């Protein structure tokens, strides 16, 4: 059963407990060019997430995809909707926006070193890019290879958010990826969709050819 976020933590409590962190998040958003009106809503979503973490007993250092999914699905009775967007039960579309803002807050926590993550996306991209070039040489259509590259980015993001190191990848990783409850909103090909089957097969073949035990793979870790 999902934890229920009870309305016993006020906005003022969260502001007092996380004043420095919320201030840093504001600066982070300003430096990214986020409009001031939007920043207000981002901060509201961040406060909501922080309040839920306290009730759930989850530390910042341990946030991962499972925590975000639990936050998305919790039976919310957190705050009156006086700041930030109200939660999903009353206005689903605004709830989706608030969830995306919470995900961006987690990205900020990762960038600041507040939340642990494997930090291997760039290296993984570099490694798998070499294989996509080989696919072109082997006669695969450019569209297939383009989809494969997008698919790899989705796969690497999923690994990052589930905190799976590159060295832990094996053939059992693929089914988990294909069936995951996806919060990766900016990827066009759902893993298990018919459009995603060809790049999924390429990914599976890549993992067969580029075994994590091979020296070339180990150098990327």
C-alpha cells in the first residue's frame, strides 16, 4: 500500500527545513532561463516532493525511479493549493506538469551531489555510438540507426534513474527496460511498442556483442 502524505507538514515547515536547498534550486532555474512565474510553480512542486519524502521516511541520498513512481501514485492530501500546482486527483493535467517539475528537481539534486547516481550516461553514449556506426556500415537503414540512437539514450536514462551501473548490464536487463513504468517523457519510442521492437533487437544484439566482460567495455566504466 502506498504511503499517504498527511497534511501535518506546512509550507512554512518545508521552507524552514529546506531554505538553503530551495534557494539553490531557484538560482539553478534562473540560470537555466526559467521564467519567474514558472519558478514559483517549480518551487511549489519541490516543496510538495520534499514534504512527501519526510512522511515517507525517504532520504534525499536514496531517491531513484522507484521513489518518483511512489510519489506519483501516492494518495495525496498534502497541502492546500495556495502555492504551486494542485495535485493530480483534482486536475490531472496540472498534476502531470507538477510531476515533471518534481523530476527536474531530482535532476537538480543529482547535479548538486545531494542524490547518488552512477553518472555514466556520457560514457555509455560514447560507447554505444561506436556500435551504431557499425550498424550503418552493415547496411541498416539510417532511420533504424537513428531510432536506435534515441533508444540507447532512453535506455541509458532508465539505467541512470534506476541507479543501475553500466557494469551491471546483462541480457536480463532488457526485459526490465521493455516493461518499465516510464517516466522518461521526452522519448518518442515506448520501449515495448511495435515501433520500438527493431531498436530493442539491436540493443539486445549490442549487449551480446559488447559483453561487459570485454576489455573495451571495461575501459568505459
